[in-house]
C-alpha cells in the first residue's frame, strides 16, 4: 500500500503506538506486523501511519487456529 492509498483524515490514521493500543498488543508486536507488511501501512519519515480500515480488515481476516489433540 502506498502513502497515497492511506486515508488522510486524522481520525482514521493511527501511529504505531496507537496501532498497538488498538490491537491491544505490545509496541514491538505492532512494529513487527507493520515491518512484515502483515498490516498495510506507510512510513512517513521514521514514523508509521496505519489506516483504521486496514486494522479492521486485519482483525476480520481469519487466522490459523491451534489444533488441539483429543
């Protein structure tokens, strides 16, 4: 995703720290997800910018679940 594709409305764009809070994960985990392009984001200078829509889509994506042995 390019910077131009990210929403510019300040209410809809989050920093890495805000992303971590929104996902309720550590900042390191959020940064790893951003760096590995698991969540689409853009860097502005040295800071990350993430659209809330991208986070909502990430949360709505099915994840692998641990298989329990019975």
